């Protein structure tokens, strides 16, 4: 597991700098006041003004700071030291109420002793986590009674399809029920900048069925308030996807047929 962690951490240290400069993330727009949260998150999150909020796996912090712009007192956590340094620089520039901690999610209880009103996470997170049971326990441990957990994430069903650049239609390539062993990828570039010169880098990922995610959250005592699925994506997950008139990525022939994102809100009982 240490091999997997180090490879993934090396990738995200490199991507943090690339993403910070990318048009995809548009840091300059953010600094001018642009909100970076997904519209689903804006719609589904209740009023968080004055709430303490823990953002797990926050990358270089723009969403954490966007949550602070909504009035939350935010703490962002990421396992990339480069990303956290960039996040801290953005916090200093914006003067928003946010702090950032460099830590592996599974080790966070060793460096942070606090409970929060909200624990938040968003797209592209679960695939980097080998142990969903332990992930759920971490979330529960940082929630105060009456607090809630919220996630907006890419649907694991979308990750079973062949994502080769020459793919033009649905073809199952990866397992939905993956098990404990990760899938190894060796790619170059980034979803935020396909031309980025990263060199070929190994990464290790896990596809967790939605049923497992929901079950583990319930098993640690959280009450599921809702589970929603969406037939569109916030990025071009497969080569043959097209952007619709709302700026969402969909399949050209099956625009409303395949779940591409989901969201969950779960509350810790009083």
C-alpha cells in the first residue's frame, strides 16, 4: 500500500503546479470572485454561514475557499504538500477564513483534534482511496452530533468504460466490483491540460460501488438524508462525450441514460 500511496502522491505534487497555472482551473478568475463549486453543490448544500467545515482532499484549495466565501469557517486537508502550499498562498491573498493541513486522510486524526459542523468532499476523490470502510470512520470521527457529511462525486459506473483516446462508443474495460487490489495506470498529461508535460507516471486507483459507499456511511451511524444520481458530468470523462447547452458533458446518443455523477448527504444523529 505504501508503494501505491507514494506513486499517487508524486503525481498530485506534480499536477498541483500544472493545475494552478491551467485555464481549466482559472485561478485568476477565482481571485476576481469566481465561485468554483459545482452547481449541484450550490443547490444541495444548506446554509453554511458560520459553520465549521472540514474539506477532505481539497487539492489546492479553491473549493475550500469558495465554501469560505459562503460564510463557512473552513479547514482543507490534502496529501499533496505542493497543493497545500498553493492553497495557503491563495488563502493569504484572499484573506478568507480558511486553514490548510498537509496530511494523508487516514492519518488526519493524528494531527487534527476537532469536530466540525460539516465534512465535505467533491469530485475525483474516492478513486484514490483504498479503504472505504476506514474513510467512513474518519468522516464520522470529525463530525459533531447533528453535523452532516456531503459528497458530490463522479459515478463509479462511468469508470467501467474504455477510456482510450480512439474509443468512439461504450465498451466495458474495467470492473465495477473491483475488490481490494488497485488498477494501475501509466499516463501522461492531465484532465486539466492534456498537453502538460508530466512524463509517463504510474498511478493506482480503486473503483468503489455506490452501494459500498452508502453502506459504509450507514454502518458508522450516519443517517442518509438523500442519494441523488445525475446523467451528466463536470468534465470530459470519456473521449466521445460532448458538452451540452448547460456546459455539462454527456454522451451524444445516450444523454439521459447513464449515471455520471452522484451526491449524498448524511447526518450524524444527536
